[in-house]
C-alpha cells in the first residue's frame, strides 16, 4: 500500500488518504510534500488506483484502505509515531496534533520525474505531403460525379415545384376575378335602361336619432359646466375655520400616538437586552457544564463579528452555535461533543458541506 501511495504522489499534485489526511505536492522550487489533516474526504483516487492495480472491486479496495488507515492511527495512538517508506514520518504530540516530516528520498524521485517530463520527444519523421495531396485529389474526383448528379436532380425537382405553384396561383387569381366582378343592377324605366338611386328609410331614421341625441346632450353639458366651475366660485369661505381646528386635533392625536410608540419601542429594546443577557448566561453555563470538544469556526476580537457568524450558522440550521470568550478572543462554536471521534466527524462534515476551516478546541 505504501508503494501505491508513493506512485500516486509521484504522478499527482494531491493525494487524499480517506479518513486520515491529504498529501500536497509542490513542484515550484524543488519537490516539497506537505500534509493537511483537514482534507480527509474520499475523492476516489486511492481506491480506484488500488482496484486497478490489484484487479479487485471498489468495495474490497475501500476496505483495504480503511484497514491501512486504522493501522496508522493505532500506531500513532500507541507509539506516537509512524513512518511511510520513502514518503515521510508522522509524529503525534500530546495535544493530538500530527506533524509530518518528508523523506529526502521522495524529493529526488519527484525531481527525476519532473526532469523526464520536461524532455521533448524526438521527431518520428516528416510527413509525406505529396502523397496526402494525391489522396485528397482522388477523393475530390470520386465525390464530384455523384454530387453533380444530385444537384441536377434537385434542380429538376425545384423546377417542377415552381411550375405547380405558378399554375395554382393563376387558377386562384381567375377565381377571385370571377367572384369580385360586380354585376350592374338596371331598373326598367319608361325612357330606357338607366340606374335609379333610391334613398332608404334607414338613412332618414339615422339623422333623426342624431338630432335627438344633440338635444339631450346640450343641457347635460351645461349642467356639468355649472357644477364644476360656477358653483365652486360662489361657495362661501366659511369652511376654512373648521378645517384648521381639525388640523389641530389631528396634530394632538399624532403627538399622543408618537409618544406611545416611543414607549413601546423602549420597552421592546429593554426586553431584547434582557433576553440577550439571559442567552449569554445560558451560553456560559453550557460552556461550563457542556461537552469538552468544540468545533471552532472562528475567533474574533470583536463580539459583534462573532454574533454575526452565530446568526449565519443558526439560519443554516446549526441551532447549537454560540459564542464564548477564550482569553482575549471571542470563539464561535458551531457544535460541541463529548467524544473526540464525534467531534472529528463533525469537523470533516463542516469542511465538506460548509467549506469552513475549523479546528477542535478541548476545554478541560
């Protein structure tokens, strides 16, 4: 398994060992291998590589990787150190923090791979351009004849369609002419066949209706003009005094309502301050009596900034988030657990789901 890890580190810039950590490879100024214990999610690189190399299923490969990680953790818990051949060594201090030191041999291996990749491949030979031109000419000659035949067939079809359309348009035009031509109506008179104009009774009735409407609308227009313009000017100006009194009454009522509203606002502010003090006391009590391991997502010198982060976490559903003071900083705890393993699992969840850098703070 260590050999497979070494091969992956030589070929990739990041290799994540699930439920343990990630090896970060920097090739800018020499080969440097770093270790990040926060990136522990399974990206499938190690498991897929193991299944391809060993010819086994992915489930079996994931079991073997989990056994390998369990072995490393057991050695670190019991002895406090573990060494990966040609990769580096891990040391676990008293606070449970892993420290990684790379093996000098891995820098030589990575630098050798980088030097081989920078070498340019040799030219395999020149292309025979003449032969390519001849082949393309043959292809064009073979495809030219069927293309001409297809073009002729399409042109013949288009001509036949145009002839049919012209015939249909002409037939429709002749039909419309026969329908739209009016036939003159001739009246038989004593002196010859001359048309006679007759006025219908409906025209006379329409004129009579117009006269009646005018007779009705003129008085209505005069009445509207009187009520809109003349009557308002003749009205007395005695109504101005009660308006002023009404304005004074409204001012007094508004002043009373404003004072009542101010009192209500002051009472609400006092209630909010009391609730905030209660919450602070409850938070202090939970810190004193609660679990030992806290998921810390931020530390601030300002209490206001810490409270903003707590509100954001509660909006996302983390109702157990709270603030407590640690020395000169206000720590934001997203969650707290009694077991260290549960705290590590929650730490991984916050890193994957919320993309928040966090650490575990143990309060004794």
